[in-house]
């Protein structure tokens, strides 16, 4: 059976640098035979976790009936997960963080996911701008017992087309192949 990868992609800007990085990663994954489902979480109606604990009492069922349901369904059948985001004030976009918080609904029952990857873009000239996000990604992966498959950070990006020709696109493609 082919591998199932879920991408949670947090850029609100369509067809810009993060989407392009995700595209390269997806091309690599699909060329290796994986099935990829990408959720552009900024286009979805996803509320913040209420911390009510209902999901822990009711087998992972969240009280909020919003678009997060399709993501939770996909995660229940995924072998691997990829987070993608631009750096916004040293972290993930708020839209991605909302979706990550809502995966709390599956924390008790667990997910079949074994491996995780991170794709990020940022405006700063150094990938150091993504340090807090990498730290969060690693702590989430440790908590969930996901093996870190790889991280690709692309610094120095502001306008959508600026990522074209960058070597990190090939790195993302290779990461997609081996995830
Ligand atoms: C609200 C906002 C906050 C940002 N904060 C940072 C930051 O803290 N560090 C950084 O290097 N770039 C920052 N950037 C720049 C973006 O990370 C960068 O331009 C990225 O490539 C945008 O991704 P996109 O093309 O998918 O929109 C910020 C951009 C925005 C709009």
C-alpha cells in the first residue's frame, strides 16, 4: 500500500513562496508513489482549541464542528506528516498553530504517523529566524514519537517568485521522496 502523507500548510498567501516549497516536496513524494493530502489551513474554517477536554472523554471527538474534522480524519490514516509555514514573528503562522493545537483531539488515541518533516520560508537572510519553530517542531515530534525525516528552511524571501531557482526546492523534492 502506498504511503499516506498529510501536509498542514500555513501560509495565507496563495501561490507564493511556501506554496512553491510545498509543491516541490509534493512532486518528490508523489514521484516515489506516496499519496499526498495538502490542507491549506489558512483557507479553512478552523477555530482555536477550547481546552474543554471533551475529545479526551469522547474518543477524539471535538465539540467544534468545523473544517478541522477533515484534517483529523486524514491524520487518523496518515503514515507521515509535514508542517509548512512562513516564519511569522519567529514562529509558525497563527493559522497553522490553530490547526496544530486542534490535533490535541488525537493525542490520547494516538495517530499512525511515524515520520515528520518541516518546510519553512522566511524573510531574514539567515535560517536562524526559524529556530523557535524548529524547536517547537522537534518537541511536538518527540511528544508524538515521530521520527524527524528532515527540515528545509529557505531564508531571504519576500516576493513570491524569489524562491525560483533556489537549491532548497531540490532539497524539498528529495525530502518528499524519502519521507
Ligand atoms: C506578519 C509577517 C511576519 C513575518 N515575520 C517574519 C519573521 O519573524 N522573520 C522572518 O525572517 N521573516 C518574517 N516574515 C517574512 C516571511 O516569512 C517571508 O516573506 C515568507 O517567505 C512569506 O511566505 P509566503 O510567500 O508563503 O507568504 C514575516 C512576514 C509577515 C507577513
